[in-house]
DNA sequence: AACAATAGCAACCGCCCCGGT
DNA sequence: CACCGGGGCGGTTGCTATTGT
């Protein structure tokens, strides 16, 4: 079966995996003309690919200096930090990871955080249940077993067993609550802080960012002022 | 060994922004 | 000012490889 359904789209552009020959044509084009003007690649090289496809292939795969292989713990730390600050601004995060692409970072984040979903769902249930329990305590002293769904009861029992950490942390953002997850990544605080200090140097020293309100600098200020608690 | 589930990743899609006309 | 095309970006898809049963 052909990947992506068909070989060509409605405009006649080839789709799907790139061949070594196509890569070679694109590399030759960029070496002659530089990056940009992607829409003229097909005219200049005979490569039957859309400009967007060419750009994507170059940026994510062919560009010199791209790192291959697994992300280092330091890189993971930077991603975690910056994602906590900026959200899904993959291209912005990628600027602080030389040799890594936004697509790679995005994929990394997705694959690692997909694992969280059951945990998050559980936490959401627990939060809901906690609110319910509080309401029950507020409005009634009669805490005889009221009719509840069986899974709710199970969650309730689980919650009671687990040292009531949820109740203690219920007003913290989710990322702070999920200490079990964070401990998977962070074995010590130190390297993360080291990365943050160097990150701040980059920002202050090089004026990285768009200048649109200075959110990056503010964000680092926030981190340094103790916004992060591991 | 065979099958199923999951992880990893390349590539596409659709939207938005920006500059040129 | 409106329109258009190119480029950039985040989200999503679907194939392959790996791991588990």
C-alpha cells in the first residue's frame, strides 16, 4: 500500500517519502540559491515537490548541523522548562536547542506525554471527587455511603491510601502536582538550574526573541524568582 | 513463532501572518 | 485597502520498528 494514499496530490505534486535522488536535487538547489524561494525549487531542479514539502524536508532532515539520535538529559531539561513557560511554541523552543528541529521536539513531547494521559485522567477524576467530597462535608454531616458509580468509589479508596497528597496540592498547577512524572526526567535539580542560567545568558546577551513585550526575559525572571519547585 | 500493543518519527494539513502588488 | 502567494508554525496522520504477551 502506498503511504499517504496516493503518489501525487490534486495539483500533481509528488507526496510521501523522499528518495535519495530528490534529496540530492534539493541539496544542490539550496547550495546554489540558499534557503528560501521554495516555490521555485521545482522549476529550477525539476523536482516535482511543492515548496512547502521542500522547505519541510530541508529544515527537518537535510539542513547541515542537524543532530541525530536521542535527546540528551540537558536538552530534555531545556524542553521541559521552556514548554512550561511558553507552551507549544515548538519553533521558539527549538531556537535554544541547536541542531534540533521543532518537529523533533514536538514529536518528543508528544511521545513522552502520551504516557501521562491515564495519569492525567485519574488526577482529573480525583480533583472532581475532591471537590465533591468538600461539598459533601460542607453541606452535610451525613457521610453515609451515598449512591456513587463504582469507579468513583475505587478512586476514592485509592485517594485515601495515597497520603492525601492530592488534597495538599490541589491548588497547584498540574505540572507541579505530577511529581512522579517529573522525577522520571529529573534526577537532580542542578543540571536544570545550570541550563536555565546559561539560557538566561543567551537571552540577555544576544537579545533573542521578537521583542514583542519581552515575554522570554520575563519568563526567565519568573523561573529565577522561584516559580519552579521540584 | 505469531500476534498485539506501543513508541518513534517523517511527512502532510490547515491556519495564520506578512510582504508585494 | 483588498487581494494573493509564500513561508512559518502547530496539529495530526499513518507507517515502521520495537517490545510485550
